[in-house]
């Protein structure tokens, strides 16, 4: 059972904007809490302007994104920028506003743009006679059409972001996995679609890796999430190890909490191991990215371990030197694999 505050976390269920009672003033107040460039413009930009918007957002907002794209085919770069821009803004609509009512209104408005984008594409006219105005969706329409991406991969993410507004505790690990199915796994599916993979087996392996990455971030950010009123450590695990929410709130680290985190770290490692075979089932460029992300997630788990599992007093992080070492190790692996393939030929 999921422990939650009042409200329904299903897609489109906040309902305020959709049912016409959400005022323009509320949306204006909501957009004002975010960077001005996030807001929906009065007129749609050109495709060239929309592509540039997504590229700028992707390369300026996420320090590792430019590193990742070095190893991807250049033809895919813009599609990755477009996907990233969609995910980045959607995440911020839910996480950076600070008021549940405003976030839900923004997420509803964002989904209206998504619906309009798909409606326009199904009608055979990308851009939809001015119906789609946000630059992210003007650019994303091209990606959706080119890669034949199902709508639910995007809307599932919005379901998770809405859930964050209404659900702050998870009773069981299975409940947490249910959240990850919407918050993390669609991202892996989107990457696979961009690279031409649509089968269930690769998606299943990707789900293991994406869930593992999400878990690693949860364990890294226990204190950060607590300050936002959220706790992703399953309540059943807290009881099992004798840890209380009050203890977490007070930042009181002890042996019981260390044992709890040791258990959670090992569980995340198991999920990374389940996803490892995916790298052998995709092209070398994508395999390198998968390896980078997996190594990065495992390095977070190692950092938690290295500070004695105390994530209450200090958030574990990776130094630039350590991040660089991860890239070099992944590159070395690519060279070895490439040499082996050449020898086999």
C-alpha cells in the first residue's frame, strides 16, 4: 500500500486546469516561479528556433549531457536534446515550484501541449496549425514522428511527477518500484526508440538499469528529499532495521541506519547487475552510454559506502576527477571491444 496525502496521482487527475476552473492568474503565478524561458509563448517558434532552444537547455542545464553526446551518432544529437528538454522542464514543473496546486496546474498544461502535438501528428500536420506553441513540442514533434514514439512514454513521466505532489511515503519496495516504472523507466525506453530498438527484451533490461539509477539517486539524496517533505526509503525497511522518520529528520546517524543503507545499496547493485546484458544487445555508441550511466550510478553507491553509509550529515557526490575516470574507463572498454570485433572479422 502506498502512503500518501490527499489527492489522486493518476495522469491528468489533478483536473483543475482541464475542467476549466483553473484561472489564467493561477497559471501565470505558477510560470512566474520558473525561468522565464520555460513559459509557453504567444506564438510558436520556427522549427530551427525550437531546435536551438532544446539544444541550449540540454547543454547548459546538465553538466554531463555534452559528454554523453560525444559518443552518440551526430544524427541523433538533436533528438536527444529534444527528449532531454521535455524531461527537464516537466521535472522542474513538478519539483521547482514549491506549491502542489501550482505544480499540478503546470503539469496539466504541459500535458495539453503533449496531446496537441500528437493530435497534430495524427492529423498529418506537425505543428498543428498553431495549436502547439512551446518550442520543446515544436522540436519534439519531429522526434516523435521520426522515431515513432508512443505517447504513453511521455505521459507516464507526467504521472510520476504528479505522484510526487500527492505521495510522499512508500510502504513497500514494490510500491517504490511502481513509482520508478513511471519516473525512470520511460527515459530508457525513449533512448531505445531513438536508437531504433522497440522490443520488449531490451526495454526490460533497460528498466533494470533505469530503476537502479533512480534507487542510487534516492539513497544519495535522503536528506535532500527529506527537506522537500519526501522519503523514498520504504517504510517497511525502516521498521525492519529500527530506524524512525524522526531520526532521519534530526540527521541522527547510528548503526541501525548504517545497516539499513547497506541493505539498500546492495539491493540497487543487484538491479544494476540485472541490466548489464543490455550493453551487449545494442550498438557500440549506445553501449558506451549505458556503461557510463551504470558506472556513474555504481560510483554513487561506492561513495555512499565510502562515507560509512552516512547520507544524513553529508550528501555523497562524485568529484570531477572521478567522473573523468569513469569516462576514460568506458572509453577503454570501447577500444577493447572494438579491437575484439575487428579481430573476429
